[in-house]
């Protein structure tokens, strides 16, 4: 799973197609993500001391990870992300379209360093 919190993603399927937003939460167990401003629903809330007005709250619900694509920082396009090892042995994400790096995944390991 190469999508992380605070990444910018684009929805590629569903009602909110072509919408871009920031990832707020990632649930690795269910394979779903919560994206800012995407898949909004109304939650009806009863009046209480905590919420004296009551009414309808609008909130984002999770969507499947397969319905979002990572937006590359360099080319600003929705793309698939890949993982590769660098010369020092660290692992990074990269854009499959332009090849630019999109952040480090794992620290350097001597066993993966190029000699």
C-alpha cells in the first residue's frame, strides 16, 4: 500500500470521479481511505448536551483504495506509484509516468545498497 496520510490523491471511479483531495486516514486492514471533501454523507444527530442544536452533520466516509490514484508532485498527474531501491539502500516511492521520486518509504539498509 503506497498511499499514505497527507498525500494528494485523485478519485478515478464513482460519483466523485476527477475530484482531488488530501488523504486524512488510511485503514490498512480494510483497504479503504478517507479523502478530504470526497464521499460526503449526512449524519443525522439528535439533540443532546454535547450537540444542543442537533441536525445534519456532513462528513467524509471511507472509499476503496482501488478507486484512488496518487497525484505526482513533479508532473501533477494521477499515476500509479512504484517502489524502488536507491543506491544507498533506502526505498522510495516513484511516479510510474515521469519517474520522479515521491518520498522515502524505508531507511537505508546495507543489504540493499548498490556496490
